[in-house]
């Protein structure tokens, strides 16, 4: 054995043994959690380590917060190992928050129980300000003396590569200040207010069942007083919705690991290798229970980035799209009376209107026949730029939203119902073997086939209408651009694959919105009288939906050519009317029923 190594090993053992032996007349246990009943004040004063001396004093007088400093820590699967298994970004690397806050230069003593050979470390991370910094301090069984180099909240790194177990490690942290940890199921709102009032550091660790947060104490005091329980429950619910969409819930693969969200001091919101990040200025939205329930889009969007299954559910042009499958459904779950895409006021090809995003999609896809990844909309009308082709990310979301509406909402009680429609697709995506040689087009076509398998329906007409199943040969925009090439031969293969299934009961699935789900669900007949039930204005008519019952959309024609489309309720905040554009050359406007029936409006 190397002589230097032997010397260092003996030195470490000697220091540890000396520390334990020197204070054996004071401490009743090796973990420094109790003092002997007959421990003398002078013996305590003779302790030359200030941290141990203070702990002994407090233990003797009964004021030492032993339950906050001596904790049992459990292990979690390595975030990197889990991300490979789920094909996502890593989940929390900050499990096991200790509730201890350190300042730079602090001395600490950490006593560690039996580790069973697992590597353990103390991580100290600065979330306090824009100067992010963290350092890991390796720990061994027994006595550890540390000098903390940076300020921040402390976490125990206890990760294993494969299966997690119920084995826990007792760890006693002496030194630093108690900052506390708020845990769902363990603490109350009274505890919440107490922790916020007494926090030693500027950031509080909040632990739920499926998510973990590190948010500013000051902002929580301002935005979440008396509502810590409700806040973490709502975050858990948001993540639970994502796990449902991902198929993890129904396949019983929801991980023990939590997702992680933290405050940042520069930028706005984003997701990265750490997790979801939210600027402190956004806490009025993301840490206010009422506001977050009303608008959960941003939180679901950033956590959704972490949960994007790649590459099978994240190919070129979809980085800011497939994560919004989570956002749009979460928003609808909490606010079905005010669905985002149907109620947003945005400019389409004609004018700013409520539902402008969807009317822009319908014209880009159904009238101009633009390929899905390059469809124009309010956020991007310039489809072609010098380096690439691209489209409005929210426009691209619309057909993905329509599928969820049809199978989960309109499908309720019907033969085509599948509440786990996306869960089935994501499960196949997660289970699919990695194929490094596949191009982005492969994943778009596989998604279409997987959607047909999940629904047991031939959805190729819908995907053709949406622009997802039409030829494209373009260099497509994304954070990293790539070639997207789908040929007529590729399309024929997909159509042949889907032909084993029957067609949907509706030939106009591409017209469904949150405004018309009950019409599709209950298969309500279209009714209306030509020449009535609308008000003429310049280049448009305002249709009274009560006079045109159960219309799902209105089509404007110039001769035989379809030139404009309005989904029912477009332009109306309460779905009482529909704004239908009638540009110069219009010859007819037709109302469309769920079954494809059409009646002339004018």
C-alpha cells in the first residue's frame, strides 16, 4: 500500500476516533444526538470544538433542534439513469434537502450512519442570487469535518444507478443554520407561516409527492401566505397531469424521483439540465395559488420541456410544441370554461379576434395547404427566412390539441373514447429502441402511426388535412435546424399501415375545438335556415349560433374554392356568435355539422 495513502488513512481514523473518545464523557451516542445525564458543565466547556460545544450545551438544556439536524435520508435513482430510462431531461438532483443553510467559510461536522457502501455527499447550492454556485463535499461513515466554501441550501446526494430501496441513512449535520424544509403531508399551513417567518436563508425548500421547489422566502411571504399546502398540492397536480399524459401513471412507472423547480434572478422562465426555472418577478403568477390555477401554462410549459420524450416525441420544429401538449391540457383541466387557444385574442389572416390562433391554423393548413411545421400564424407570418423554414409554434399545437379533445372529451361514453390516448403514444415512444440513424421525418411518421394504434382508427385523413402527412422537403427551423423530408412514397406506407383500422365516425375531425366537443360527443344534428340568423358587415358576417344550432364550423367559398374557415365561436368570448369572413368574390358560406353535413348560410 502506498505509504502516503496509509498515513492519510491512519490520520483520518485517528482524528475520528480522537473526536469520539475525547467527548465520550459528554455525548451518550457517537452521532452526537444526546448528552449523558451526568455530563458536567465543565466537561462541556472543555470541548475545544465550538460546534460540538454549542450542540452539547443546547442538548443538555433541551433547546437543540435535533429533529431538524438529525434526519434519515432515502436513496433515489440517479437522475441521469432515470432520464435515459424515460427519455426525458433529468429530474431533481436536489433530493434530500437537509433544511440547513450555510454561509461561505462555515465549519460543519457531519456524522453519517451506515452507508452500505453507497457514495454519499453533501451538496451546498446557492440559489440566493444570480451568482449560482454549488459544491459537493464527499462524506464517509462516521465523523466528517468540513469547511464550507460557498453559501447556500444543503442537500444529501444519495443516488443509485438502478433500483431504489427503502434503506435510509441517518445523518446528523452540525453547523450552519436551520432553514427548514416544508414537506407535503407532514406540515401544515401553520408550519408554513412559521418557516417563512424564521428562515435563516433567503430560499425555502418545498417538497411534494412529485415535485420539489426552491423559491424565495420573501416572494412566498408576499404571494403565498397561509397557503403552502395548497401551493405544493397544485404543483403536484400539474406534474401528475404530465405523468398521466406520458402514460407513466397507467403503466405504473411514475418514478420516486421528483421534478425540480427553482427561482432564478436573470431571464424569465426556462428549462435546463437542472429543471424548470422561474424568475423571482414571476412569483406573483407561479407562486400565487389563485393565479397559478387560473394560468398554469408557463409552469406546465417549462416542466413539460423536462418531460419531452426525445427524440420520439421531440423532433425538429417541435421543441416548443410537444411540451405544450401538457400545457394546453393542464390549462383546460383547471379552466375548461375558458380554454386558452379558443379564447385568446390574436390576429389571424384578417383581423385580431378571439380564437385567432385557431382560425390562423385552419387557413394555413386547410386553405393554403402549408406543411405542418411551417404553418404561419400570429407568432410567425414569415415562414421562409434565409436560413430556414418555420411556423407558429402554437399553430402547430392545434391539431395535437384537437386529438386530445376528440378522444378524451368528446369521446366520453362513446366507442372512440380513450382517456389515455397520449399515454399510449408516449408509452410506445418511451419503449421504442433508440435508432441513431433515423432522421426527424421518421419520428413524425411514427407519431402518426402510433396515434392510429392508440385510437384503433385510421386517422390519416385528419393528418393529411393538418399538413402533417403531406410532402415536405425543407430545412426546418428549431433551436437546432434539420432537414425534414417526407415523400409521397412515405405517405403511402403510412396510409397502408393505417388501413387496417376503420375511419373515425366524423369526416370533419379537423374542425373540432373546445367549443364544439359536446356536438361531437352527442352527435347533435345541424340545423339552420338559409339566408337568416346572421348580420352582414363589411367583408364578414356575424352568425348567431343559436340560429345555426350544432354547427362546428363555417366555410367560405369563392366558387368551388374554399377561401376562409371559422370554427364555431370564433370571435366570441361566450360562443354565442361566430365571425365568418366573406372577402371579395365570396359566393357561398356553408355551415358544417359534426357528420360532415353542410347547409348554405348564404
